[in-house]
C-alpha cells in the first residue's frame, strides 16, 4: 500500500468511510493508494473510532467524526463524497464555499432540481468537480466506443441495455439499504441504476434524444431482512424506457429490481447494419459501472468472435470496485493539471438527472418526452 508523498501530489479527504463496509473503503481508498499523483490525507466517518480505524489501516494522517471538519482541513485539496444521496447537497455546498475540488458519487442530488443548483454553484466558484459515473470512464466502454466509431458495425440502428439490480427494488431489502424504499431519498432503480446505465449508453452509442417510459411500483411495502420488519415502499421496482438517440438509432433500457444474484447484472446489445455487439460482465456479480466487460462480435455471415478489451497500461487496480474509481481520479487529476473540465462532471451528471426526470414524467403522463443532449465538454 502506497504512502508516497510529494509537494506535487493532490491531497484528498474521503467522507463516508467505514471499517466494515461501504463504497468509500472498498473503492476510493484502495484506488487512491495506487495513484502516484494522489495522497489520502483525511477520512471522515460518523464515529470517531471508525474513522480512526480506517485511517490506521490506510495510513492516513487525519481522521474526523465530522465531515465538515474534514472539508475545513487546510491539507485537503479534493473532497470525495461517498455517503447517502440526501447528504450530498450540504457537503457539496460546504466544499464549494471552502473552494475545494469535489468528487461526488452518483446521483449528484436527490433530483434534477437539486443537481441543477449544485452545478450552478460549482461552476460559479470555478472549482473542478467530478461525479462517480464510473461506466463512462471504464476500459470496456471506451473500447466499445472505439469499435462503434471505427465503423465495425456499419450504421448503428439500435441499442438495447438490460440492467438487473438484486440489492434494491425487490420484496426484501437489507437494513443498510432500507432508506431506498423511500423515493424521496433519491436512491432507487430509476436514479442510481438507470443513471449508471445512461452513462454507459452515452459513452458508447450516444445520448438520448427522446424517451417514452413505464415506471412501476409493484410492492407497497418491503421486508427488512435482518429484522423482519415490513416498511412502506414507494420506490419503483421496474423501469422500462424506449426512444431515440441523437444519432437516430432506437434505444431501449430496462432496469429490473430484486433480481437473483446468480443472474448477470447487465446485458448490452448494439445492432448495426454490418454486425452486432453483445456486451456482458466478465464476472457474474459485477454491475455495468464496476466490472470488466466481455465483448462479442456477431457478423452477418453467422460467425462470432470475442473481442478482448485491451489491457490497461497505467498503474490501476487489476479488477474490482477500485479499478474504475482509480480511472475517475486519474481523469480528475489530468483535468486539474491541464486546467480543463473533468468528465463526467456536475454538468454532465445534471443531463443524466434530466433524462431520469424525463423517464418519470413520461411514465406519469403517458407521453414521449424530448431530452436535451448531454454536454460532453
């Protein structure tokens, strides 16, 4: 584990760590530990002993039980926010006020209105900002994008993406995720899962131009696994949308909740005039934003060929949650040093929030909704 330090390193404070679980500890800290341009200088948790345990494990000099103290820490250049979505906005506002750069996990806010406000504030301050839509920077998505742009499939006529989410959207939920049964928390199939799927679509085949959708809440209550308690549920269990991309291709997206853990987490098909691509996870339980992609080309003559995704040439974790998070930090560091916009940033995240809002609106009123194009910078 790296403990490198130099005056040129970008110093990061990570909010949301836990000694036993959580995305910050599983992905952010291991990713930062292998990137020579970064150093983790502070962590924050809701409990002092938890923060101190993680700080000791990763050899981080500062541990806080108050995230706003971490934001105020003068050694911190970048604030990484990996907490529940309702807590994003106050932490982002505080980091913006402090002039700190920001890496925030997706969703950016609880809805498009909050995301729009946060984007405006961050851009007015002139800080660098990035949102954890890891599929957008993954090696698999970049490889598929290259194949499409090189004309391997001819003209793309259609793209179809099916996403399975075992942890939420079913009849049961783990206690740690019980809050997702409340749609106002901004964490559900239509926001979290669909947002990551939209990022993958955007990178590989283009942006949604208009959308028609069905969003269904099939269960009015769900059972908490650990306690047996039954709690109200108004979050969607099924999301299905179809429309057009800005290229004119037909796009379909389906997100299913409460699915078997033994099923592949996504299946992505791109259909062109000269062939088709089938994309699946190389590891069964990996979601589209986390795992490596297995890419198969089907040709018009009936033959098929697996196309290996090129290996990484820089120093990144070989696999697992930290791999794409490390690539996100790499993008942020490059943008900061070059004085350019990092992608995917708040502005891009806002566009995906607006697509999610269009999905909800279409489902509510039963009409096709036009969507503004994503700003890729």
